C-alpha cells in the first residue's frame, strides 16, 4: 500500500530573485496531489524551467546565486 501523503507537493508564496534583485517568480501557490498530472505552460522566458529547478534542483539553484523564498515549501516524497 502506498502512502498518498508521501506523494504530494505543496508550495506557498514561492518567490525567486536574481542576485541583482530582479524578480523571476513572485507569489506562486501550488498543490499537486498523488496521481495528478501537471503541465507548466508558458512562452519563452516565462519561468517554467526556473520553477522546475526550484522544486527539484534546489542545491544547484542556491549555488548559482538565486534567492529562493517560500512561506512553505513542502516536498514530501
């Protein structure tokens, strides 16, 4: 039996700034439940890859000098 709580993603108030202060992502709230499929859709430069990197490659993003802030970034696996 799979624990569904262990397969959820919850993000509250996500904000990502460049070292020069420019805002890349501002105020994202997101909940993805177990078994849900989500598509990030947007034009070139809209922040799709940056958003994915924040969620799944946080160490690499921090090393690149991005400032990542969130009221709640809960990545239960």
